C-alpha cells in the first residue's frame, strides 16, 4: 500500500491542472497585477520590435501592451513548466510504485503526460472564454520532453559517478 502513495503525486497535480484549466481566462489574468504593482513600462523600448502570430492573434507590445505581452510569455511558460512537473511526477510514480525500469518509466511518463495535455486542451473547449489549441499541446509536450531529457541526463550522470 505504501508504494501506491506515489501515484497521489501526479493525480493531485492533474487535479491542479484541471482546476486551473476550468477557470475562465478573466480569473487568471495577471495584467492587473503587472500594471498595478510592478511598473513594467520601462521594458517597452526593449520589446516593441517583437511581433509574431500565435493562434491567429498578433502578439506584440503594440497589440497587447507591455503587461499583456509579458503575460503571454508567463502563460506559455506555465504550459511548459506545469507539464514538465507532471512528467517528472509520473516518472517517480512508475519507478517507486510500479518498479518499472528507467526506459519504460520514461516512455510511459511521456505518453501519459501528452495524453493528459490533449485531454486538458479538450477540457478547455468547454470552459467559458477558453479555447483549445494544438499549439498549447505542443508546448505541454515540449515540457514533458524537457523532463525526459533532464531525467536522462540525471540518470547518465548518476551512472558515471564512482562508488
């Protein structure tokens, strides 16, 4: 029974992701915080030349303002980091509870993380003022791949250490 406690880690983390995805965009808006408590206007001359399209919207300081532009990167960085953590938690659960070898644990962790990323985007389609987007699944999957890369590096480094 003790070893199954490790599965609570990814399950709880998925619950946090589900709760966050269930909130409308307005409840997660950090622009008021950036505008009211942190003066980010000094960044405008350094960022105003950047402009690109993401999910059929222009992302630029001109379109979003400095706070909106910074918020975009905070939100996309959250996609990467949240799913990186989920993949790590799956890995721990597979290794500790399932007694899977390193390679199988990596593959299963990556697979489950990507599947959850897809289901999370589908879930957002049912949330007011949120839209599912395949680009976010790619970001989530990139976070999972980063986790796998870190785990591979850690495992290789651990194997090289002298006893």
